[in-house]
């Protein structure tokens, strides 16, 4: 892939954390991460050369993975479309040459040459491979080619609109910008972001559950009645750092002869993380569970951590992937794709198909949407069971919602009840579960009354009315 300058989105409209995550989804980054997981010790420059030597099909796969993760991120963070356009986020993900290769790989319409002379050259080459120059043509012949180029532009515009209609909404905007069918600073809903749009509202639209690995996110701050927020002591932090999975692996699995001498603790920590990250998921999970066992002992001897809801799991498991791996080992169901487009791409990758989303008929797309709806319903049911039954304590639920970025949004949707305060953005777990228990008790009481009522001498019409009222109540409570 050729080098090129990337845009610098304004941090007035988008957070640095989201930009950092988009950067990690670039095709080359995905390729390098994959090679490192396989145990490659090559430096990034060597891996970049290998990536450039990949076949077009293999590069297209990484481009598709990059775009899939990009669309999923925008949906999860609820990034406003105006922010997406104004900050040139797609240009930040893929350079112009990569965008061209990607859209070619999904059979986007071929763009005609920008001026008449290149159009004429291409037309002559396609028709009879003649080397007649443009200057040798008569005025009438030149006008003929100018007219043909104009018609080709109109036809291309129509093809672009038809092709864009088959793309996901997030990708549609970026494709139209790439195809130059929208002005670069487009107006969405007749309100340009660069003028007359409240920056504060934009920032509120971009949700971010976890801002750092060492501090509690603003959206999940706990309230203590004053401005003081309890923190861990230096001694407690030292204990947690010794319980980290990479530290346990380094101390138990690496022999003393293989341990190099370090003059700085920072260098040693980086070395331990590098060794641990080379392990596969199964091996990492083994040491993660050992680390969790020590974490539970730490919580037992430090009850103030639980009482004050001081977050500590992110200090133990620094990588979000390790946190997900831990909760999945407890029974957290895998999250299904956000939309049918991503669902199709995941299936396509598994079976090795080369068919693109735009090739599907409307009936096939509807079938994928229906399949995904069934998978989502099952996922939401399992998610509620996981939180309510497996995560027994408020502290574990708090750590789960704090560290798994999609958890709050999915659980609120699944349980049809909000667990965050709209005004403050703070978790209200205790109040929520008290309310839920009260609702459950009321529902049980209603069922008892309903059974007694149905056991009396009612007409069929009266029984039907009781059933209708029951269904209506279940709709809004369950």
C-alpha cells in the first residue's frame, strides 16, 4: 500500500479514544496483529513489506475486516453522521488508494475519466487499440467524444446511486463521498456541522464507556455525597500489579535462565506483556483465571473496594480482549453482528465465499435480516440470564457494565428497563434491582389472582378478556 498523508480530524467533534480505535482497525494493523498472534518476531517494517506483497484477494479480506470493524464501532459509539462526514473518519481508516481497492473488491461502478482526453484514450483502447491522437481528430469528432463522456458521467451517477442503496447506511455516506456524489462537507438534514451546530451535543452523541485503563469513566462515576471519591492505596495497587496474568505467567512459566536482567521496571513490564500476548486464547485464559482467583482474595481482604465500588478489574486485566475472555468463560454469550450486512460478511468469511452484499436479491437480504433477528432474540435472553443469575453481586455487575463497552446498551434493550440515569449517566444498579424485584413480586401476585379468577365460573368471553389483559400486562412488565 502506498504511503500517504492522512487527515487530522478535529478533536472538537470526536474523542481521541475513538480515533485511536479507528487507527487500530487499519488493514495493515490488522495484518500485523494477526502475524504477532501467530508468533511472528518480524519488525513492523518487514511485516508491512509482506502485507504489500499479498495477493489482491488477501488484501481485500483485510480491507473488508477493517470496514466491518469501522461500521461496528460507529454504531456502538452512536457517532453522528455529521461527525462522520466532517471529521473524514473513513479517510482516517483507509487511504485513497485503499478505498479504491476496497470498493473495486465489492464491485462498485467504475468511475469514468475526469476529462475528455483520458476518456477518449481509454475508449479508443477498448474499441480497436488505435494510437490515433486526440489532436488529430476533427472538431465534430471531438464533440462526439465530449458528448459520450458526459453521457458516461450521467450513467455513472445513476449506477452509484443504485449501488449505494444496497450498502449499509454507515458505509453509504462514505461511498458517496468517495464517488464524489456529495459535497465534501455535506449537509445532513439541512444542518451543516461546521456552522450552526452545537459542539456539546455532538460530544454527547459520541458515547464512550471506558476512557482509560487507570481512571473511572465519567459516565459511570459513583456518587458519595461529596466531592471525595475513594481510591486505592499504593500498597493495594502494588498487590494488584503482582496478580496480573502476565506477571503470573512470567514468574511461573519462564525459567530464571531465560529471564533477562532489567534496569527499569517499565522495560520489564513491557517485556512481560509481550510474552503474554503471544499466547493463544486458551493459554491466556488459564493465567487469567489464576489472576482472578488472586483478585477475589484481594477483594475479600479489602472490603472497602466493594463497599465504595472502586473499579479494579481493569487494573488486573489491562486488555479489553482479556476482560471479554474472562466474562465469556463465566457464560457471557457472544454478541451477534449489529446488522444484516455484517452478519452476511461474517458468514461469507467462514465459508470462503466471494459474493458481495450488493449481489444479493432483496429476498435474500430479508432472509439474513430475519435470521439475525432470531439470533439477537436468543442473545438478549442469554445476556439477561447471565447478568441476573451468574453475576451474583452488584460489584461484579458494576465491573461488567463498566468494562464491556456494549453491555449497558444491550442489557437495557434486553431488560426493557434503564440502569443508567439519563441526567448524570451514572449506573444505578441497586435501585434498578430493587425495582426489578418489586416488579417480579407484583407479577407473581398478579398470576395468583389470575389463576383464582380463571378457576371461578366465567364465561368464555370473560376468560378471553382476562387473557387479553394478562398479555397486555406481560408486554410492559417482562
